[in-house]
């Protein structure tokens, strides 16, 4: 069976045993088609990060099924999940998570170590990704010399250098001012226009509104889809 869905969650429940037991997701279903751009909003503690962790193969459903790019992930062993994560997914986080002692170029080359490409090819691809995000002039800098917006651009370059099918972002503009938030949103839209599927968590309604679809989570349930 083939499917155009990049993400398919089927009645996913994620329970944390506690005590007290917390059901962070409750029979959540979600389908994201190739090329879509989905924002996920909801109050603090509603299950947004839990959902993103499941989508990112960083966590497993307690009940229910998750298909990523048509592949059923439930029965996969950890090494297969790690390989799938490295080839299909890119991640961007609120706090950038760049390695401080590496240059910008080295940070962006790192994800390519796992696919065994020769160094020259890894460097060329990292330079192309940094060009894509407008940072040609910062390749040899250490991250601590960059502004917040520049750091997040580096993180985006690192996330897309492997040419993922799906970009997952958890509050990517949470540490950025208003003008820089707009810059980063424009970058996400350009990547989406080029065909990248994007799922983004945000507290910021202006950020959510720029996606093609918005999903609201409340108390672990997917409440409305617009
Ligand atoms: P959000 O990202 O929307 O703020 P989370 O997905 O982080 O919410 O958390 C949803 C609920 O699950 C919260 O009640 C949180 O305390 C709980 N939770 C999240 N992770 C764990 C964990 N590892 N162990 C126990 N409870 C957790
Ligand atoms: Mg969260």
C-alpha cells in the first residue's frame, strides 16, 4: 500500500506511568500530507512536545500507531529508528542546540557524518545549506559570535542539509524578537515552497497563522483542525 502522507498518527495515546499517571496524548490522530505546513498550538502542558517527540521518533506511543513516510514505526528496533530519523527528519529547537566549540560550517556538516559521504562532499553540501539560509559570510564563525536569528539560521541549515522529508520545529522562534521571528518564518515558507513538509509547535499566534493548517491540542486531545 502506498500513501502520500508523510505523517500518520492513528489513535495515539502516550501515558507516563507516574504516579500519578499522566496521559499526555489521548487517542490523537493526525495526517500530514507531503508538502504541507502544519502549526500545532495549545496551552503549556497540553501535549505538544510529547506529540513532536513521537513524530520525531524520540518517543513511542503507548497505544496506537505511527507511520512516518509510509513506514510503520511501532515494531522497529531503536537502531532502525535512529537510521530512519537521520535520513527522513530534520529538527529545529527553541534553544538552537549548536556545538559551541565548532564553527558554523562544522556544525552544519555534522549530520552528514552518518551517511558516509566523503569530507569534500559534506563540506560542499554544508556550504550550500548555509548559502540557502543567507549565511555565506558566517561559515568560519563560532556560534557564540552570532545573533539569535543567525544561530537559528545555522540550526535550520543543519536540519535541512540531509535533505529531509519532514522538518520538525519545537518553538523555533521562542527565543527571537519580532523582526527576527518574521525572518525565520519567511525562511520556513521558502523551504516549504521548495517542497519540504513542515510541522511546527508555537505559542505565537502570528507564527501559527503563517502555516497552511493549524492544529490545536488541549489536555492531550487534538481539538480542532483549521
Ligand atoms: P507541552 O509541550 O504542550 O507544554 P508536554 O508534551 O511537554 O506539553 O507535556 C504534556 C503533559 O505530559 C504534561 O502534563 C507533562 O507534565 C507530562 N509529561 C511530559 N513528559 C513527561 C515525562 N517524561 N514524564 C512524566 N510526565 C511527562
Ligand atoms: Mg513543550
